[in-house]
């Protein structure tokens, strides 16, 4: 339930985007690539909606779990082993209507190169959905845990890291993520914050009123102040 609450805002944005792209292309079935899609948390539900979905992921274990998950759900999802930077080698240029790049840019060696690879496989007018860790949120969370030195470092570190033990190699500001997308040739749409309150309120309270929490997250997602303290930044961007 907690994971569904955390993802609700992203799913609402994706459903609106799917309807928009279907209207723009005149096709109900869209070609979707989930870069770093792992075990299919987004890919399998998208396939159940009737879309043709390909997952590119470096982990063979994740791809095996994806295959099992898709089979249990009764849908077909294509799995390819590789990194986001390999998209151009694995897929045809201009073959995708939508690319998901969720929790990927934090872990690749060259985020700018990965976004250029994404742009290469998108059709003109195609869209990328980028979800990435927020450096400001790291400072908020470390301070709430009483680690004030680490919070300060997260704010000043170029990669948004709070220390050597930080498991996340890189985080982004909303402005920094938008600049990366623009440099890769994308027109950036509105950014929204994801997991603004969901990662702050105690689990017991979140589970007592999940619908209320989702409504709060939805309202706060585009708030000009609150979105910048969200755990993740979500940006929809269009290939120009």
C-alpha cells in the first residue's frame, strides 16, 4: 500500500500522457521503452493497458523476474539486457513513443549521455518521463534523522551526496535536471514533486488514511515550494 501511495502521482501523470500521445498519434497502442525498468513495476501495468513495452535493464536477475511477473499477469513484455547508454545499440532510432527513465540517472556514469541515447530512440514529438532523486530532499531527511553535518553536505556537494556511505551516487535539483534535458534536445514540461509527505509522515499515519495522503501529494506535487523538497523530481519532456 505504501509503494502504491508513493507512486500515485507518477501514475496519474503517465495516464494523462498516454491519452495525450494516443490522441496525437492516432494509435491506441504505443511503443514504450522502460530504461532500467527492473522487474516491471511500471512496464507490466503499462502492458496490461495494451501497449507494446520493452524493458532495458543491466540485471539478468531482474529481467528473469520481469518475465515471470509478465507471465503471471498474462501479458507480453520484451526484456533486453543493457544500460540506458546502450539504448541506441539495442533499439532502432525513432522507434519509441515514450521512454521511462525512472531512478536511472542517479546511477549511470554519464547522465547527459544517457539522455542523448533516450532522445535517439524517440520519434519526433516523443516523450520521456524522468524520475530522479532530489538533493534538497536528502538534506531534509538527514536533518530529521539528526545528522546535521550530513544534511549540510548534501546541500553543498556537487553530486548531492551526504557522505561516503551514501548509497545514492548522484542526486539532482529541479533546475539541474531540467538543464540536462534541454542540453539533450528536449523541451521540458512542468516538473512535479513525488513523495513530498509520503516519506516524512510515520508509516502508521500513512496507512490509516492512504486516500487522504494521495490527495495531499497530488495537491502539493506542483506547489512552487513543496515540489522542491520532494524525495524525487518528476519531469515530462518532449523530443523537439
